[in-house]
C-alpha cells in the first residue's frame, strides 16, 4: 500500500506542467497496475508462496483507486518509464524525477 502512495505522490509532485496535461487513459493505467503487481511478485523471488493469492491481494490493495489516481497524476513519460522497468525499485524511480 505504501508503494502505491509513494508512486502517486511523487508523480504529482515531480511532473512538469506540460507532462501533467498529457492524459494517460484507463487502459494504460490498468496495464501499469498489472505490471507493478508482476514486479512485486517477482520481488518475492524463490519464496514458497501462493502466487495467485498474492496477486489477488496486491491487485485488491491497489484497486480502482490506483487506476483513477494514475489517470490524474501519472504523466506519459513516467508511464513509459515505469512500464519498461524490470523491477519495483526501478519502477518507483520513474516517478521521482
């Protein structure tokens, strides 16, 4: 849950006015949510966990609120960066610029 808020707060605080004016649509935000869930699951590494249960829990924690906030505060540049990220740490840096 903390990761979501950090992502959204940093995006809103650090984006230029021109970038903020560029709209990210709902489908792209849902794609970002899926990608972030995948990255979080990959962070678990080789731990013996129920991946399906963890996926559901993370998706529920992010929920529609993440998608709505994403549409309002994530820029196209930040979205492109986060979707290209290969781990959670890199994804979070995309919004801290």
